[in-house]
C-alpha cells in the first residue's frame, strides 16, 4: 500500500526498481517471442527492435511521455514487419500505465488514444486478421489506462488527506503556542500588577517610617514606627502569598488546572485597606452580586492598578480615593477616582496599557483620564453575559 500511495516520482530506490522491472519485462518478451506464435518469431531486426523497446522503461517515472514516444518509434516498425505481436505487450502496458499515473487524465487519454490508433492502423495494413486480435488486446490497454488514472486519483486523495492532517497538526501546534503566549502574558500582567502595587505601598510605608524617625528624634513616636513596620511586613506577606498563587501555573504538580482560584471582588476590601495603610483615604462602594470569575479577576486587577497609580502619583498627604463597583444593564461598572495631582509627570509605564488589556480580555472597555473637577479617574465596563467573555 505504501508503494501505491506515494508518488512514483519520489519513491526510494526508483532507478534500481525500474532497472529490475525492465529486466522482468525483457524476460517476458523473450519468453513470449520464443513460445507463442512460432510462425512469427522475430528475425534479427525484430529481436533488435524488441530488446531495444525494453530499455526506455528505466526512465518511465520522470519521462513518461518520451518513454511512450520511444516505445511507439520502436514497436510500430516491429509490428509492421509482422513479428510476434504478443511479445511486446508487457512493455506496452508498463509504458501506458506509467503515462496514466504521472500525467493529467485528459492528456493521458489523448496520448494513449493516439498511440492505439497508430498501432491499429499499422496492424490493419500489415495483417487484417492480426488487426482484429490487436483490437481485442487494445481493450486491455484501455483498461490499464483507466486503472492508472484511478490510481492517480487515489494518490491525490491520499495526499490531500495527509496534507489536511499535517495542516491540522500545524494548527494544533500554533494553538498550543498561542495558549502558551497568552498564559505568559497573563502571568506578566499579574506580576506587574502585584509587584507594582506591593512595592508602591512598601515605598510609601517606608517613607512614613523614615519621616517619623527624622521628624523629632528626641520624641520618637515608637507606636507610629511600629505600625509602619507592621504594615510593611503585612504587605510583604500578602505579596508573597499572591506571588505564589500567580506562579502556581508554572508548576507541573497536578497539571495546568492545579492552581488557586482567581482573585475577585472579595479581595477589594484588602486593596482598600492596603491603600489606607499607605496614607490614602480609600472609600469602597461595592453593589453587585456574583460575577463570572474572569470578570471578577479583571475588575480586581483594574482596581489594584488604579489604587497603585493613585497612591504613587497623587502627590497629596490627604489623598482621597473612591472605588465604586456596581452592575447595571448586564455589565459590571468599575470607577476609581482620586483628588490628587492627576497623571504623573514621570516616564509612562504599562499600568494603563495593562488595565485596558484586562478589560478587553473579557470583552469590556476602559477609559482613563483627568477627573471631572480634579485628580484622575478610571472607568471600566465589563460585560457579565457569557458572550462577553472572549
């Protein structure tokens, strides 16, 4: 079946096999010329033409048309001399079959039809009785032509199946690479949100401790320093736990699904408390029920990044940050406002880009810009319907 399925022009050891085939048809031609129809046993010229007709079979795979032309040029004189007409049958069948399996069907039918017409014309001129016999044999030749065409179509069908299978395999590999890239991007976003939030809070809390230490060394407020250090320790513990959750996907233990639940709206209170520990006045207003996990995680990360940016760029000691989360018209609305200095003056980072990507990941939108009166405002709309998740 492997020999039938593959293209004969790309088969291994093709030249060696064709040489063996040429020797086989030569042996058949010699035996047929000696055993059948002794009255028409070839003479010296007939033997030369008959044996020479076996040689082109060696090049039948890549040059089927020239091989058929060479067979016609050698065998037509052979038949015209009224030599044994059965001896060259095998080489004729091989040449016609090679043409049928390597050339287009219409071209094969026209070429083989022309060759048969020429052969029958020559046989009619030489011996009308043999012409009738040749006409009967030509039916088998045509059968070989159609068998070759059928094999060609079968090979094309198998090649199409193999090509589709390879394309499907490539598609699966591309899908796997895409999923890996998306998971890496998700981890990068989570790490950015987590580290930016935690490091910002630690920086603010450290500044508070340093200010207390330098403000009045003689009357050191030990309680304030201890509280600042406790807040730093608590932020570090929370960051370490969330970092472990984020990186759990990289572990082989239990497969890709063996990781902790996604952060959600239940964690907004902790974010607000962390912002208060950094010195901001955080006001949290959550008016919504259960939401899809992906939407809840996106809302959590958006609020986390917005609070981080407010604390970092607010520029005020008495900064007030308002967080509103509510559902309306099958969508979760997230609004984070502050009364600080607005957008930071430093080099832009990936915070706003990450928040927009978070919103788009669940089919939502996000706008960010100066507030209505002062400060900065972040507004996100995240669909709650199943069709919004993408």
